[in-house]
C-alpha cells in the first residue's frame, strides 16, 4: 500500500443525545480541527477511563422508529380496495 494516502483509522464514540445512547467503535473521520484531519473537536471519557473523540448523531438504533418498534404499519390492502372502488376493476385481463 502507498504511504500517507489513507485516512487515520481509530477509536471513536458515536453519541445519540436524543436517546442518551453512545457506543465505542473504530472509524475514519473527516473533520477540520486544529488537531489535524480525522480528529473531531469534542472528546468524552469512556467507561474504561480513556478519552476518545466523540461524534454526535441525530439518529441511531436507539432512536430510529424501525429499531425501537414504534414504526407504523400502513394498511396496503385498504389502499388497493380504495383504488378499485375509485377506478373500477375489470376482473380479468384484456
């Protein structure tokens, strides 16, 4: 591999403040910060006692309706019946 062309890959904490949920993972980051590219401005002390860069996200698995089970199911059969009532049904192919 060529040297000095790959982004830095290291530990980072992603935090969903709306759900009070955070997880530690590894990532390549692109942020303009005085510490250099790949380093966000905010840091957080994790449960292991180490300090990691933190990225705040708007939606995570803890707040997304699909993962939390709060997603609504749309009645598709009702839509089909409404379409047939409005435009009629020939009952067969032409």
